[in-house]
């Protein structure tokens, strides 16, 4: 949310609903980024390169609708749950195949970490997918297409010593005339 949006929507047009929608957009965007970052950290902590590559491929896709983001969140959740359930078995086998006994022991450690980290990361991917578009898309869509009707002229915001003066219709009318002359 930029200063310009707040100024344009709230101060110039008196669009309080637009302010709340823009705040909802900002909160949703922040929640999606935080949960996405936490999820990235947990996927990296699981130390499973195959799952990491498939997750990166899934996240590289560009989605345009709320449904696509929700489906991506569900895919991330499913990937995390399946990865968590299979990690305890597949990691020791893969480690033993690659490095023998020491790889098997390392694989057990990776499997234990993956059993906890992958489902948690999947839940965070789901939360991120849910926050990424539906709330944010609704917030921006509502405030742009359905602005409230202006009830009165804009307030003259240039009072003495920078203080916002009380609304005066004569000052507002004068300001409107001056803005039209520019």
C-alpha cells in the first residue's frame, strides 16, 4: 500500500472503505510472504533435494486466479504430507545406496527431520497459497470497481501552521474552483 493510494482514496475521495480494503490487501500480502518464507526454510531444513526441486518447479508456475493459488496451496500441502510420511523410509535407503553405512545413518537423521519439517512446510504452503490471491485480489477488486459516491466536496487540508481545519463548504468550493483552474 503506497502513500499515494491512501492519499487518493481516503483524503481526496473520503473512501474509508477503500482504506480498509487496502489494509486488508497489505495484511494478506504480508501473511503470504511470511508463511512462504517460513515454508522455504523448512523445506531447506529437510535436506531432500528431490522434493525441493519438485516444489521449486511448482512454485515457478505463474497463477492468475484465486482458484489457481488455492490449488497450488493444496498441492504444497499434499506434497508436504506425502514427503513427511515417506521421508523416514526413503532417506535412509537413498543414503545407504549413495554412501553405504554412513549414508544410511545420515539418511535416518534426514528422515526424522523430514518427517516433521515437510508436513509443517506443506501446511505453511497451503496458508501461503490461501493468502496470496483470494483476500488480496478481493481487496483490490472491491476498492477499484466500487468506490463510494462522494457525499461532499473535498476538505481544504491547508490550514494555518499545517493543522487540518474544520470542514467549511465555502473553503471546499473555493478549493474546487482553484483545482479546476489549474
